[in-house]
C-alpha cells in the first residue's frame, strides 16, 4: 500500500509535522476499517473532550507560578504552592495538567517559539488564594514547559 510507505517516509522525516502524519494515519485506519485507531487519531488531531477519554501520556503534574505585590516590593514569575487552598478538588486540579488540545494547536505554540504554555488562573481562584496569603497575588497560571509534549 502506497499510504503505508508514505506514512513511513513521513515518520522518518524530522521536518514533517505530526498533524500531517496523523492525517495519513487516519486515512490508513479508514482503509483498514480500524475504528479504534481512527477514533484515537481524531482525538489527537481535534483534541479531547473529557478527562475520561484523555490518555495517560497527556496527563502530568503542574507547575504553578505567579506575580505578587506587597507594600514595598513586586515579585514576578515565582513558583506558587497551592497547599493553602482549602478545597481539595481545586487544589488537586491545580496540581495536575491535562492537555486536551489537538496536535495542530500544540504545533502552533511550538512554531511560535514559545517555551511554555500558560493556563491562567481565573480571577475567583486568585481571590481565594489571596485569602490565605500575606502577599497579594495579582496574576497566576499553570506553567507547562513545551518539552513535556
């Protein structure tokens, strides 16, 4: 099959985008009538909708960082411990990173030269965090090093 040879060639070519390889794999899965592989490829290309369908290789620990101010100083981009947040569900959510995005989205981040993907905390969560701190957090985010992908 020509599609297999083309797929093999693309896999060995370091400049071929993963999204291109996955599209060819989808064609092959369709030709082979393999629903399981076709579904997996669809998720990788378009993203995952729920934590239950997310593969383990897309789950890892989170690094939380933030910017703080006080009366006499400003500190930026420092690690944040989330242990003071009383709600265990929220705390656990901040300690994990699940990548639901499709491959094309991840490729565009890498192409843009970004070193990290930031997932900003919502304002309500920053407010909750500030209730248990002496300094004032003005911005916080989950930091995902691109090397994790």
